[in-house]
């Protein structure tokens, strides 16, 4: 009979050794930011801050903790975005719940929020509408930073609106934003002077391009929030054509566009008599990312 002393011991998996193994494994699978991803997922399992992982680097993981971590590793290797795995995403210094019903907020979209904030007058309360709100990241960031105004948000997806409302509850601003469900401007039956600002991050990726994107995007994020039609301009044109019908005189439209769409969007505006000209604002990478235009006049 073999003595217990001769039975090989299971290796002791500490926080540090688990991180080192996972980082190596992620690199072998071409996972971006392998070390940071490993830290984020492990911190989530252990309910710790990333800093605490290194303050407790020699802490062993229990079997249950290792099994839970393995499941997250499998999901990430299958290219599921970390934000969907964790169920949240940081945006504009705020944390947002995200599910596969909504697009994951991008850093570039913070430029859109900054642009709108610069256009919010402090003289009187303004009415602001967010078309296609998704997780609510844009409208809630605006409401959090300029609570003196009145905010509205819509989305064609009821599931997306539920996520957005959950985020509003989380940040304690659910009474600051009025949510409704509908396809772009369809729920707004009365055309006229309704809003001072309309903002949107519409679908603007050409249909044929979507399947060429990283699997994290093409296989996991909602296609309805990505697909801008054959040329990527279907919904951009819809918004440009209709926004002026619902803006007060002098009201402004702010919209995120694709990095290479400035010239095409400029042509759409030139054909629309409701606008004289447009201002294009660059994102952090130097691309023309945000359209800002005033109803009936040059900015």
C-alpha cells in the first residue's frame, strides 16, 4: 500500500501563481491586455480591488474560487467581452450595468458627452433627448453632470430601456430622466418645438463590415446597435432629416459618426435646408467623431 507521503500533492494555487498562469494562457490565445484582463476577472471572482490582489499575492484560492475563475477564463477565451462577463463598464467616471442587449460604452463616446455638456446653457433648464440610448450611458452622464436640465431617452429595445433604467436607479437619478420605447422619432407624434438638444450615437457601421470586426463585437454585441445599412448612413440620415422637426429654434443636434464618415455626412447636411453648416469635433485619436449642428444656422 502506497504511503500518504508518496502521493503527489496538488499544487498550491495562490493569487500570484494564478495570475501568472492566466496571463500566459491569454497571451497564447491572443487576448488583448492579457495581464489586466486576468487581474480584472480574478478581482471580480474574489470580490477584491485589483490592488488588493498584490497586497494578498500569496493567498491561496479555494476550489470553488478556482472553478469560478475557470468559467470566466473560458468565456473570455471564446471572445466574450470582459464587460459582458463582469456585467458592467466604466464610462465618464461612472459605472454602468451592461448586458448583451446593449452596446458596450466606448471611450470615444465620452467626446460626445463632453461636446453636449459644453452646449448646455446654465441660464435656463433645457430639454435634452437621447435617441437610441442603449445602456443610458450618454443621457445619464449628462444628467449626473448637469442635473438642472430635463432629460428624455428612447430606444427601440424594451430590454435596453430596462438596462438604462436600472443604471438610472443605481446612480440615484431615475427621476431626472424620462424613458420611452420606440423607433427613433416614431413615438413623437407631435412635430414642433419640443427639445433644445437632441443627441444620438446611432448605428453607423456598414452591414458588410460588421462580420469583419473582432469577434468581441461581431458575435456578442447587438447587431441592431451596430448595423447602419449598406453605406452606414441609414440612421444618420434619418436623424439629420428629422431632428429639426423636433428642435426648438436654435436647438442643436449632437451625433457620433464613424471615423471616416465626415465627408458623407457633410453632403447629407448640404442637401438639407434646415441646416446651414456643421461643426465636426475630433475624438482622442484625432478622428472626426462628433457632429454638432444648430437648427437653421451656422455654428
